[in-house]
């Protein structure tokens, strides 16, 4: 009477997967990992969206500055083609030279702030390949755009100031005023 086994109901096969999910701590860890991964993916997407929008804003800023420089260039050509250059034209040229100089200084600041170490990284088996890699980095960088804009702005500033001096000569302005302008030009651009 005591201790007899009447019957055995058999063994039940327990799979590794079902035993893993039977443990609530493992299920919670897997769920947490999936949720965190989804959140990181959402954050990365938002960062990519912000980066894209910032690049768009930067592009608009470059376009605005380029439009100002192109307008300055067009005004120089229009004014210098005139037979008689008025004092109002010379005032306008002075204003244009200052605008070009402001843009030049803005891009000069950007150039000074640019981290050039990224451009100096090299890849390749030989010197030619390394140089080609560096040149490609330079061509595709913000540095090149900033350099071109600074150069264009500075060139226009020089051109406007020379145009003013030429206009003063054309209008018969006294030589002392012209000499002062030439001396100022030399000091600014030496």
C-alpha cells in the first residue's frame, strides 16, 4: 500500500526556445533589446533628417552669398560701360566693395575654422593613390566651396576698388584724391 507507483504519464519534451521564453527575465531582456534598437533607428533617422535640413539651409546661404557676388559683378560691368560715371555710381561702387569685403571675411572665418585634418587622411598603396584620395576629399569638401567663395568675393572687392579709381580718373577728379585712393588700395591689398 504505501509507495507503489500506479502509472507514469510520460516525459514531456521541452525545447530550448520554449524554455527560454518560459523564463520572464529572458523575455523581458529580448523585448527591451528590440525596443531599444527601434528607438535608436528612429533617432538615427531623425538625425539624418536634421542633417539633410541643415545641408539645405547651408546650401541656401551659399546661394544667397553667391547671388550677392554675381549682382556686384553685374553692377560693375554695367557701371563701367557707361560713358559718364556719376558720383552716385562711385558711391554705389564703394558700397558694393564693402559688401564683397564682408562676404570675403565671412568665408575667411569659415576657412580658419575648418578642420583640415579630415582632408589629410590618405588611402592607397602608393603615393599617387594617396594624393588622388586626398584631392578627391578636398574637391568634395566644404573647404573648396568656402575657398571659391572667399576668392570670388575678394577678387570682386579688388575689382570694385580699381573700378572706383579708374572712374575717378575718367571723371577728372583731382590727382590728390586719386593718389589717396591708390595709397589706400595698396595698403589694403599688400
